[in-house]
C-alpha cells in the first residue's frame, strides 16, 4: 500500500480553491490591519508611509506601530493554526491542540521569570529569549519522559505533566511576587496581545517561526499515513520516532516563538483545524496548509476586533480569542455529537 492510495480531496491544496480563498481572505485582513487604527490615515498616504515617504508622523505610525503588529498577528495565527493541525493529525484526536504538550506553558513560565526577576527591564529582549529557551527545552523534557519509542498516549501524558508543572511554577511565582507592578505586568502579558510590539520582536520571532513551519509542513506524508494506524504507517516506510521528533521541534519553535512575543493566545490551534477539516476531506497534509492560512486570518480578524470594539480600552487579544473560540468550540462539539447520534 502506498500513501498515494489514500483518499484525496481534489483542488484543496495550497494552490487549490480553498487555499486561494484563504489566501485572499488573509491578504484582505492584512491590508485592513494596516489601514485601520486609532489614527485615521488615507490608504494612499498609508502605502506611501510604508516605504518611508510622506508625513513623518504617518511613517512612524505605519512602520513602527501598525506593520509590526500586523506581521506578528499573522505569524502568531499561522503558527498556532499549523501546530494545532499537526498535533491533531499526529495524535488522531480532533481535541488536541498545541498547549497539550506543554510548550506554551513552558514558554509562559520563561516569560514570567524574565518579568519577575527584572531581566526584561534590564534587557529588552530577555523576555522573548527566555521564553523561547524554555519552549525549546520542553522538547528534551518530553522526549526524556516519553522515551525513545513512546506512543501517542505516553506523549500526551508527558505533555500534561509538563504543562501542569509549568502552570504550578507560574502560579508560585505570582503568589510569592513581592512587587505588585511586576505581578500586574505578568497578568497583562499572559492575556496575550500583539499591540505595542516593535520590529525587534518580528525579527526575533520570524526565523524561529519559519524554522518551525518548515519542520511541520514536511510532515504531511507521515500524517496522511498515520490515518491508517501506526503499524500501517511503519509498513509504508514512515519513521514514527523521526516524525515525533520533528513534530515536537516544529511545535516548540512555532508556538514558543508565538508565545514569546504575544503571550498566551488560545483556541486558534483547536478551532481553526476543526472549521477547515470538512473542507479538506480530513486529509492532514492539506489541513496543515489550510490551518496555517486560516489561523493567520483568524488572529488578524480578532486583532481588528480589539481595535474596533473598545478602541479607548486596552482590550487583550487573548481575551477576544477566548470569547470567540470557546462558544465556537462548544458549538462544534454539539454539532459533532448530533452527527454521531
């Protein structure tokens, strides 16, 4: 049996109708994110400001405020959507999401330590760097706990253990914090946001994020084979150990970088693959591309909602995603239950 014998959904790859529709939606939201903001700037002047021409105030707003925010929203959304699709494909569980393996919790712990110890105040990039370090270190811990030949269940249990430990340590830091200002900063950071970020965060996150994408997008053949079961996948020449290592490294790089620069943004990796799976024929390799584009579009849309709903208040992206994602996920569960009955 060959992977080519698996059922295909024609025209739904990255260049098919679904991919083109998602790419068009993403471009539309990307442009809207650049043009919509507290300061009204005509479209022509905004485009000129992006290349450094025109009014100096417009140039500052476009290149130092809106462009980094828009790029990070797209990077974060694509990373979470792609990682969620990869996790669900590997574990063959539609309830799986990137936080299941503890990467986001570990990244958050690194950021909390940077804020609490004052490293973030002393060195501007200490927070994302420490957050990334903790996220990447999670891969080694998971491999150590799960063992070289551990199955999916072992990986899930190891991820839950790491996530619980990271959450407990984060709570301990908050509980023992003697500085109320640091505590408030930690709480606001953990709500998730791409506002008030600079191009420094973009340049820091982009290389790690792209590395994670490269690792995850190569898993399509192996994930397609896994739909037939682990034994069938191995018989088709798929190395499950290598597949798991690349999955963990890709998720750690993508989600770790996203958490490092944006804080905790939930539900994207859980909901986006759910929404797009019926449109891809439930084929994991196609769902990877679709979820990356869909995740980027969803986070850009949520960030636009942050600016439009309460422009005078510091509404957080993570809060908006939770308000959108939780009811949507409950609806998907109800719909799935009705279809199964």
